[in-house]
C-alpha cells in the first residue's frame, strides 16, 4: 500500500466518531483516538513528513474546525512544504482560536517565522510583539524580544510612534503675575489674560517612518519622514485667545546617513526640510543639516556630541527669516546593575532680522535612570538649568535696558510602568516642574504638569 493510500486509511480510522478498521492482511484492527491522531501528526512533523502531518491535520479540522492544535500543525506542515502564504494564514487562524497563553505564544511565534520566511518583516515584528505579550515565562519573552530586534534590524522599513496627554497649569507659558514690570524702567503695566498662565491640556502625537534604501557593512542611508502634532485645550474660556491659537504642526522629510567604520562608535548626518504651522496657518518653511558622533570610550562610558544649522523661511514676514545654530555634547556612564547617569550641555543661537528674535541659550542637564524596577515601574530623573539671552528686546515701544535675560530651573521624574506592558508598549507617567525668572515679569513663569504617554519598550 502506498504512503498516500496509507494516510487516507489512517484518516478514516482516526477521525471517525466510532471505531473503524483498516486491514493490512484482512485480520488486524487498530483503534485510535483523536488525541492519538494528534500525537501521530506531531511526530510526522518531527520526522520530516509534512505531507502526512498536513493530511492528518485536515482530517482533524473536519471533525472540529476550531481545533487550534490542528491549525497549528497544519501551519507548520505548510511551512515545511514552503507554502508560506497559506501557512501564515493558517497560523493566524490558530492564534485567533487559541485558548491559553501558551497557544497564543506558539501560534504567534510560528506566524512571525512564516512572515519572515516571505520577507514580510513588518508583519513579522507585529507577530513577535504578540508572542512577547503572551510568552509564558521571562526566558521565552526575552527570546521574542531579541528576535524582534533582529528582525527590526533586517527590516528596511521602520516606524516610531509616541503619544502623550499632559494636564498642566500653564499650557501657554504665561506669566505667574498679572503685572508687567521691566527691570531698569519705571513703567508698570497690566498683562492681558492671554499673557498670564492658562490651565488646560496638551495632546501631542509624534510619528516617524524611515526606509533604508542603501546599506553596506559599515553604513546605511534612509529616507525619513516625520510628523508632529500639538493640540491644546483650555480648562476655561480666556478672553483674547482660543486654544486653537496655540496648536502647532510640523512636517519634515529628509535623508539620514550612518557610518560606523568601527565597533566603538558611529557618525550620523541628517539633511531635512519641511514646514511648520502655528494656530492653523503656515508659519515657516525650513531646511536643515545636523551631524552627530557617538563614541564608546570604555565598556561603561559613552561620549556623544554634535551640531546643526537650520534656516527658517518666515511665511508671515519674509524679511524676518532666521538661522538657527545648535550644538550638543554629553557623557553617559553605565553601572553594573543597569543604571545610567548622564550629563549634557546644549547651545542654541538664533540669528534673524526679526524683532525680538536674536537670542542665545545654554542648557545643562543631569539625568539618572534606575536599572531595576521599583514596584511596577522603572524610574528616571532629569534636573537642569537654562539661560536665555536677547541682546536687544522691545516691549511695545520700550527698549529693554541690557536686553532680556531669563534663567530657568526645571526637573522631571518619569515612571515607565513595565508591569502594564501590552504588545511591547508601556505607559509612561512624568511629573515636570519649571520655574523661570526674567528681567521682564511677563516671562516670570512657573508651571507644573503631568504627562501620560505611551512608548515602545523594545
């Protein structure tokens, strides 16, 4: 009897609700349960007999179309037969009917492997997120995360998304006083309600997509598109201003090139351009160039530095075009337990013909991230100081003596709640406070806000 006829005979035996017989010599009878048929199908996969396993799984599905075990076996058999399109559809069906975390994990892992075999990298990453979510233990979850990172590295297409909602007592960066006082002048005025602190909510959405179109052993080049949306809602109506007046959007398109001639660091250069909207109207177009170097100094110490220039074409008054110069440098030290401490300094200078636009700003930040979870969350802290200086500044017709000078202190503590992870996405809660003092009371600002966000943990 051929293998094909034997498989059909076994199917008739194993899938009947009552006992049936198959004759080898017209005298022997064999009685098997559905569970036994399932074991034989699994053994057929292990011993390299995918056609037999496929036939058995088809028969099992005739008895119960919602049999997740049979769908899993069928998907594996189709995969071994390199029928990847049908295999991944069947693995997805097995995932949908899965009843336990282990069944979800196994079918999601299989679906990821089958999508990878077809070079459907983004779909494979989605399935690996599902596998990590349902992994029955830490070791298997870690393996899924590692596989996700490897597939992401292979995938020429990359997406990043972050979203946050922030209730704040000062969404407009308004003054904490109703008085307008300018140091060095006898003038005292009253600020409008729109210039004073307004409480409300800020919603932010940041999206990025990148496609790698060139790659060598030491470099890669991507086209990168970014979109940022900021929406504001006031708690109460404010005379002279609406929440939409503080809304902003930014669209950007550019190229990013990374060159890593050695394992200890890399260079990165970005060229981009785009448009910014404010209060619903076009505000300025821009083109920019940035460069960055990241260097591993020791096993625990990392140096980074860079700079950039962006030219902004003012769409409200073209004579007020601006050029923005920036520079940044920092050191990060990693402790044995996974914690990190970092220090950084930033410089930003704006050169423009516009009134009240030429400025210089220095910012220093010290940060610490705790390596171990405290309760359900991982904590990080940032503390910093900033100085902002305008050589010339006007308040209406008044020229401010010695220009405008602001000094700001700020701090933030963030809790990444790993225990609430879903498909590799975790909630992040941040509390931020800032206090600014200026020689112009309009810019004496105090604000405190809580940010509720979501980010990917791997």
